[in-house]
């Protein structure tokens, strides 16, 4: 069962959900951008400058969060996202390396 913020546990992360989330070019770009940051870097959703409305940005980050790709924390009137590197590397070894190599 996901935690109170909607983050799935390691065991709940499924490859189909992760691949579905990554199939969208904007979400893939977010994960790629987070991979270029130092581990643990938290970025606000707005900092990615996605060319879509605020509600669409919210949707994209919800999909990423529910798939287990990012963790999100509230920061006042915004949310910050971090890549769940350690969990992803444990659950899906090599996945982040593939993304890093292909962007």
C-alpha cells in the first residue's frame, strides 16, 4: 500500500507502471534531468519548465510518484521531487543506466 503521500513501497513498484510512466516524453525528460543532478537533489516541479499547464504538470508528477520513480515533499505552496535512485537501482537494476545512456 502506498504511503500517505502516494509513494509505493519497493515491493509495490511494478515494471509496467514504471515503463508506462517513462513512455511519455515529458516524464522521461524529468527523470533524465534528475539523473544529471547529484543524488538527493530536490527540484520543484516548476523548475523543469515543462511546456504544459500547471494542472498537466501536476498530473505528470503524480504519475511519476505513483510509479515510484520520484519522491515528492511539500515545500509551502509547491512540491519538490527527488529521483528514487537507490530504490530503483534495487528493484530494477540497470534501468537508470539505460536512461542515462539514451538521453
